[in-house]
């Protein structure tokens, strides 16, 4: 009877170990899926996306983890297949500098262009020359003859 109890305890311990290993594998799968970008949606992680491609990517993650690959190896596999863009937070390296700095460079360029445009469009406050005053007076006389006479009387 002692042997029987020991076998039952060993079976329960083995089942608990398997359940824990399965849970750990599932946790790793979810963590990796949250680090990878869905190549169809592009604004969602593989974990969030419901696209068929994201489902295939999750399946591939699970398969590679079951084969004993490390997290870094799984990420490297997807990076090799889809490029650095597949990482939701790409690493800081020369090939991804444009991904990291591009939005800031574009915003600074836009601000510089806006400032330059606004400065060019600013009217000058220089006084009118005598020729410009005469031309303005002629236009006023042609359009509104009464206005020119009122100014002369004043």
C-alpha cells in the first residue's frame, strides 16, 4: 500500500510539473507576442491582433518555444524573416536609427519650415515713399472720388 501512495504522489507531482511547464511556456509565448509587431496591422502587437497572419505568428512562436529555442532566438527568427520593423520596440543600432529619430527630425524640419515661412511673409513697416503715396492717392481717386476730396479739404 505504501508503493501505491508513492506512485499516486509521483503522478500528481508529475502532472503539476507539466502544468507549470505549460503555463511557463504560455507566459513566454504571450511575452514574445507582445514584443513583435503584426506585419498586417502594423499598429498592433501580435498578441493584440486578430489577423490570420498574427495567428500564424503566434503559432510559430509556440512551435519554436516547444522546440527549446530561447526568446532571443525566436525574436531573431522573426527579425530575419520580416526585418527590424517586426520588433515593436526596435533596438538602438545603426540600421534602426531612422525608425527612432525620423519622427523627431521630421517635426524639427516642419517647425523650421514654418518659422521660415512666417518670417518671409511678415510685412515691412517701412514708411511709404512719395511715389507710393501718389499711386495710392490715384487709386483712391479712381475708385472713390469723394474720399480724395475729403482728404484734401481736411
